[in-house]
C-alpha cells in the first residue's frame, strides 16, 4: 500500500520527496519533546526567538520553490502552505481573513499537535513555532507583489490556554 500523498515520491537517495524538497519524517512526539526540551533548557523566550527566525527563513525559501514549481502566486501560495502543514499532521490550518497587500492575516489552527500533547490547559502558549512560518510567507507574498510590507506574527490565542483553537495574527511591523 502506498501511503504517499499526491505529488510525493522517492528521490534518488530514497528519501521521500515533495516538489523539489526531500522530506525527513519524524514523529509528532519527537517534535513535541524537542520543543519542550529546547524551550526549558534555554528558556522559552530565547528558544522561541531562534525558532521564529529559522522558520521565517524556511517559509520564504519554501514559498519561492513551490510558487515556481506549481505556478502559484499571492495568497494561493499561502493557502497551499497551510494545506501542506495540515496534511503533514501539525494541525488543521485555515485563513480566517487576510489582506496580503497590507500584510494582514489571521490564521486559525485547530487540533495543534503541540496542544494535543498537553495533558491539561497550561498558562503558556505552545504553538509559537508556527509564527515565523506565517510572517515569512506573508513577507514573501508582499515582496513578490511589489509591496514594501514587512510583517510580524504572534500567537494571540492558544488551545493550550483552554481555547478550542489557536489564532495567529500577522500584522505589518511598525518601525520607529
């Protein structure tokens, strides 16, 4: 039985490939354990900052490659990215509202793998690793549309805090 999703196959090194990227699959438990260990070892804030910048850069790279490969542009790239994240088991992502021209979007996340790992509600947001991805995507879209918008994203609501879903707010950065 083939468990690969459409558009996925094996590359020459026998790695799972999708588009131009090779995938390395790891279990959700490993990802959750890594996040928890790294966050507690270095303190949540420094780890979240490092993760934000790394995921921001990764999202921009992914958007560039997928847009070129699939002939997508604008919010179609954003929607495609959310669909791929959902298919890979991070949770179910959807756009609540968006205005890419002005660098504004709200993304909803249901069934986050990080929230599901919590035995009970806690006082900290656990899904922050997605924020850099969303800002990176939005900035890539704005840049490719010729808009001089730079964004920032933060998790404004987390299922780990007792809500039934998470919300990420992407907004234009204000420079002073």
